């Protein structure tokens, strides 16, 4: 089975056009020697204002229908450390 993967730039563009914005988007080689790379999208927060990691993961799926969400997590830290959501996915 041959799969086509998106470049980091293509992922950034698709998310931007879909109205989904993150502080950082990184790309890693496949996990455990797999050929399919995965992406990590990270958004910082001070107040959540009703946002959740699951809502952000769903917004990625809407912006990139071929995306497969690998994990969605909230990393909360007491101030002054940075709190953030991190979503890992393939596209």
C-alpha cells in the first residue's frame, strides 16, 4: 500500500486555511522505524476558555480529512511555566 504524506509546509497551509492555528508545528520521522512521518502541533494557553485537546484534534481532522490523530493531550503547569496542548498526527 502506497501512501502519500504531506510536507510540514503543506500541513501548515491546510491548517491555516482551515482556521486552525498553532504556536508550533513540527515533523518527525516515523515512530519505531515506520516510514510515515508524524506531525506535532502545539498551542500554548494561560486560560483554556473552553478549549480542549480533543476539540483541537477534531479541528485538525476537519482541516485535513486524511489526518489520523495519534494522541491529543493537555500539559498543564503552574504559572510561570508554560501550559500547552499537544496533538500528534499523521497526514
